[in-house]
């Protein structure tokens, strides 16, 4: 047994590395339309290879070997969007770039705003930028560069506003833009009631590390979307808890000021008893 391990330990490491790589490729492609193309190509290639080996088809074997290099470049072209998104995720730090104190203040105002919109059944789509820049999506929207406030959010998502159809991008604690068009997910949704805002939230979080918050115009339900996973029908308490868990699960390494509370825990400010606008 020891002799076998001594002679073949490199083979075991190679198998482990290949298994990890294949699994990561599967994770990157499983929720995309490209997954079906990849599975189809792999099945055809495996079938032709096995047929050439079993039946000793020399011409087919030569074609497969000759086309291997061309096929590799073709796969890069076909799956360019998926590869770009995977590399972007790999290089992201997934951290806010501002201090805990500013973060607490912003998240308190943001959660109050979302809950107020939910009670009024005002449809909304927020995208909070993290490690991966959302600058590309600003090009098809309206650049604002304004401080986030409940009044601004209601003005943007008011059904009579010309900006209410798109999404709002928030970078740090400021509104970068509104009426931004986000990519809709290509996944087949089992729930047919999933609306366009929810599909856009899933699509954007599949392509970036942004956090999306959706308020349903029909029901007022609050949904949270991260990494392409949608959590629907959150209560006020659940929404506040999920937001706090998301942005305080990791500590920024560049923190420059102490922001701890007396009990040593970061807490969102208590909800303020005020409305954005009068009825």
C-alpha cells in the first residue's frame, strides 16, 4: 500500500486538481444557456471518440485530433460572456469601500426606504455595487451622482416618473444612476409569476457580485438577490437581518476608524417613524 502511494501520489494530486477545475467550470456554466451548448459538445465529442476507438475509425480519430486546437479557440469565443463573468468574480473583493459608520447610516436609511416603498406598493429595483463595477450599466441609464435619500428613491420609482422603469445603482452610499437597464437572466424560471424586475435582479447578480433588492409593485413583497439566488417574500425583520448579515459578515482590511458599539456588535439603526412623502 505504501509503495503504491509512493509511486502514484502525483496521479492522485492531478485527479484532485482536475476534479476541482471541472466542478468550478460546472458551477460557472450550470445556470446559463451556454451550459446546454457545452453539454451537447461534450456528448458529441465523447461519442465520436468512443466510436473511433471501438470501431478503429482512423479518419474520425484524425479529425478529432486535428480539430482539438480549433475547438479550444471556438469554445473561448462561444463562452466569452461566461468566462468574462467568472474572471470578474474571481478578481472581486466583495467589500464596501467606505467605513462602518457610514455603512451603518446608509443601510439604516436604505432599509427604511425599501420598507416604506413596500408598504406603499411602489415597485423598485436597487443594485448595490460591491467589488465589481457596474459602470457599464450606467451608460444606458441616467447618471445622477447624488446622496441617497428616501425622497430621491420615491421620486425615481414613482409610477409617473420617467425613470421608474429601470433600476437604481448605488455605489458606496451614493446613487450613481437610475433608469438603468440590467441583463435579464437566461435561466428558465419554474415560477411563472417571476416578473421582469426579479429576472433583471437575477441576471445582474449572475454577472456581478452586486446585491439587488426588489420591491414588487403588485404585492409589495421585498426580495433580496445575491449570486443569482432570489429570496422572495421577506418580512421587515428578515430583510433588515439579511442586509446586516451581508454587509457585516466581512470586515474591511482598510478600516481607519473605530466604529464598535458598546456591546461590541454592529447594529442597524432602529427604524425611523417617518414617511418619505405625505399621502
